[in-house]
C-alpha cells in the first residue's frame, strides 16, 4: 500500500490543470445566468413582472396566471442559454443542497416533441422525500413532501440546469429545510424593525436583514486526499504527526496566493459571477493551504442561498483543478481551523443601515436603539445562539485557543462602551431640557460616523460589533448560514417587539415624550445586558471564570449545547413568532443529535480501521526489518551485536509498546461504541461524546508516534508536510 502514497505524490506532478479563460470586465458577466430583475424585465409581460417584484419586495402572493407567465418567460430564457433540464433546488437538513433534474423535453400524446415547463412545475413539486432527515415527522409510508417556489431568490442556470430555489415542507405542513424558518424569521424582523424604525423616520416601510459571510477553507491535492481514508470519509485528518514547519512563521496569512490556487480561485470567481454570487475578496488565511473568500453582502435569504451554492460550486470547480476542498472546521490538528464569519445588519427600504452611526443625534439615537436591542437580544438568548452554531466539527474549534470559546459574549469597542456608560446614567423618568441637550450634544451626538478602525481589533470575540454591522464569528465553516441567521433574526425581532411595547407604554401611560421614553428603556437594557459585554481576551482561562460568575452558559460540546434548543424558552420564542412549532423544533433537535452521533461514530470506525489495517501492519513490517537487521548483526558479530543493535532493539520495543496500546484502545473504543449504541438518542449522544470521542485522541497519539519511528518509505498515508504545502 505505500505505493498509493507515492503514486499520489507522482500524480500531482503529471497533470495539466485547466486554466480559466481570460476575464473581461466583471460587471459584464455578473448575473449572466440568473433570472433576476433584468432578465425578468426582458422576458416577462409587464403585469407579470410587476407582480413578481411585488412578491419579492412586499411578500404578495403570486397567482396562477402570473406563475404561468413567469414559467413561460423563464423557459425561453433558459432554453436560449442552453439549459436542458430544470430542478427545484432546496436545502434539506442534511446540510447539502438537493436537486432532482427533469428534462424540459417531452413527447405529447399525439407524438410531437416539445419543451415543456409551465406555472404548475414552477410553483410546486412533490419529490419523494423519504430519504431526507425529518426527525420522525413523517413515516416512510407517508413520505410525500413538497417543494414550493421562493420568488425572493432568483432562479439560475448551473451546468445546463435551470435551478429554482424552493422551500421544502412535509405534506402535513412542517418545514423540512433550512429556508422555511429563515423566511419566517426574516418576515418577523421586517415587521418588528420597521415598527421601531418608524419612531425615527415615517418613510420606512420595510427593513431587511443583510448578511456578508466570509468562507474559510483548505485546499489539498485531490490525489493525496484520495490516498487518505480519513479525509475521504470524514473530511478531516484523524491522524498525522505535525509537520516540522506549520504555521509558526506566520508566513501564510495574507501572503502571495500560490499560483495553482490563484488559477483555481480565478476560475471559481468567474463561475460565481455568472451565478450572481458577488465574490469580492480572496486571501490566504493563517494556516498553510488555508484560504478565505468573501462576497459583497446581500439580503440574508439571498446571501444564504449564495453561500450554499458557492460551497457546491467550489467543490465542482476544484475537481477540474485536482483539488479537494476541505470545509471541515478542523481538518488538521495543530493548525488553525475554519470558520464562516456571518456579518449581519439591518437595512431600510430608504437605504439606511440601521447599525451604522449617522451624522445627526437623531440618527445616532436610531443607531443606538438597534445596537442596544441587538446586545440585549444576544444577552437574553446567548445559550440558544451558542446552540445554533454547534456541530461535531465546530466542537474542535470553539474554545480550542484559536477560535471564539463556547461562551457567547459581545465586543463593542471602547468608544461605544463609553457611550453606553453615559447612557446608563440617564435620569429615571422624564428628562430635563438641559439633560436632553447634553445627551444629544455630548453623548449621542459624539459618536463618530466612522467607527470601523476602532472596533475591529478584538479577534477573540464570538460576536463583535465592527463599525456598521455585527460579526458573528463562531459559525463553523461547514454550516448552512440559514440556521444561525434564523436564530439571530428571531431573537432580535422578538426583542424589538418588546422594546416597542415598552416605549409605547411610557408614551401612552406616562405621557412621556418619545425620546424620553426611548432613553428610559435603553438605559434599563444597558444595565440588564451588561453581563454579555466583554472586551478582554476571550481565549484565556480568566474569561471562563469570569463568565461563570456572570452566569453565562458555557457548553463545550454539541450534545450539551443542543439541550437549549428544546428549552421551554426557545420553544416559546419560535412559537410566539410563528417561525417553528414545537414539533418542528423537536424534530430538528433530534436530527442534529443524530447527525452528531453519526459523525463521531464514522470517525471512530474509520480511525479504528486505519489504525488496524494501515498503521499496525506498517509498524510490524518495519519492526521485522529491524529484527532481521538485529539478527544479521548477531550472526556477524556474535555477542558484540548488543552494542551495535542497541538503537534498533529500543525501536523494536517501542513499536511493540505502541502496537499493544493501539490494540487495547481500539478494542475499548469498539466496546464503548457497542454500549452507547444500546442507549436512547440523547444519552447515546452524550456517551459518544464522553466515552467514545476521547479514544480518538488516544489512538491518534500512538499512530503519530509510530509515524515518527517508521521508515518514511513504508508509511502508507500522505503526511501533513505533503498535504499542507501546495506545489
Ligand atoms: P473584515 O471583517 O474581514 O475586515 P469587512 O468588514 O470589509 O472585512 O467585510 C466582511 C464582510 O462583511 C463582507 O462580506 C462585507 O460585504 C460584509 N458587510 C459589510 N457591511 C455589511 C452590512 N451592513 N451588513 C452585512 N454585511 C456587511
Ligand atoms: Mg470580518
């Protein structure tokens, strides 16, 4: 089997990588394969176009006549662009995107061949969805689910297939995907934020969430990846000794992008642009072979779809460049893992970013209102927000001294801290004219319009204010952004509704002026949510202790963190906003628990197999080489061999020691799995976490020691130094 490793290494050098065509101006190719506003204007009758725009911007329902007109226009557009198939494109709870292609091609009853696609096919389909996770919502005998068109995310053509973004729900109405609850949460934040924004500007009639994600990933050579069963089956390395050179020289971050990678990225960016994904930034990340790309931010639902699509496109383009993309949160031990920062804000239909400080005290009061309400929401639901980013992969990252810990906190920077400290002193009740003037001139009026430079420095915070947006940094690189975005928008919506109620009570029942009422409520929020604000080093042990004192939750692993998802508070939140009902919440919880168990189970099996089938036999083979050597020395030198073969004898013993330990660990791990498998879902997940997972580290340690002992030529798996340094 070592042949595999060398073949893989040789393979890297004998191939021609496909070069992307020269690019023209990017603005010319942007949205080329998207049935967006421009394409719709060209291909739809005026009334249908107007109805779709109303549906997008005002949530108006689309009638059958409009749907037929859209389908006809969409079909012509797609066929002109060479599309042969169409599909409803959705995001089931597996984390990947799903599609089932149907050809436009059809034969009529009288034998004519036509291309068919009408409103019925556009609006709804009934895929047999029994194989998607549903958390016990449906039995296989009632497996029908249906997909329904989401007109707010435009259709696009990818690889000659017209893809229509859809929601995916059970026949009985429960959501089975990420998009359905997200759309509902976005609707809630629209209503809640619009109501509050109208305190400041009556012209606001809609608010939408904005999201700009930053996608981190590793690229490794596909031949090398194929020679590693752990990467192939789990997306990460389960063993491998650290490379002598790793990230310690800090020479990769923002360094010049390796030529082979740049060729790939250029190709990828071209594909993204025609699909309407507005990629803007690319750079090397901290670890060797780690990179990041980020788009211009968009409306949340669209940005979520674009991130899911991007991950798919990244893998497909990578195949053509002989790369494998690793999205796993921790593909390599000892070097940084990958996250997906979610930059989030709220924007009005009057063009205002509600989290951007303005030029006047009034605009700043509006900014502070949304700013403080967001902090308050995070404080109230910190455990739920933590749960929204938990996964087996992200467990390796959170709290591992390279990423935010599993404690949620908010960083706002010293300037805004000062402002909040001042506001905390506002008089209880009506404000005197003098106090109001002072506040407006010296506190609210003093917030500089551009805070960006002062706020982006604390990289250890999981939820940081970065000048004109919050950056949720603890999200994992494999995550579908929809879930953390659903939770964030839901908690802020709920908070804004409570705020509006409280302010209105003060205005109506205590006859306060609007500003006085707002200042009064904000003052209380600042006090109540103080514990979530943390400006120090989030990586240190001191923070863990401090957070405990502040009664912030600290869940170190997924099974523990997930409990919060089914807490009465969480259920009450989602039910009151009509985003999800208790059945849907419970189903999602079970799906995530199951996924966690399966991931750890697969990793444990793969490592057990690799240790037994690759590592132990290789170690034995090398040990035999040494034994032959020792015997030979004895034949030639008689008793003197003891001195001459001293080193060899030691290694022989050491190898035996590791093999012994490995065998014991693998057997114990298998027993731990067997025991866990007898348990019910929740205790099972905790047993996999507490009893099985620790063996992965133990087994790895022995394998990695053997890697250093055994002759390089015999070692069957590509090593870290080969995987991590692209050439
Ligand atoms: P970094 O955080 O790496 O310094 P930037 O702050 O420039 O980089 O932007 C990171 C991401 O934040 C980008 O995707 C950008 O489009 C996005 N972003 C900027 N403004 C907003 C906003 N108002 N709402 C949501 N995302 C935003
Ligand atoms: Mg950022």
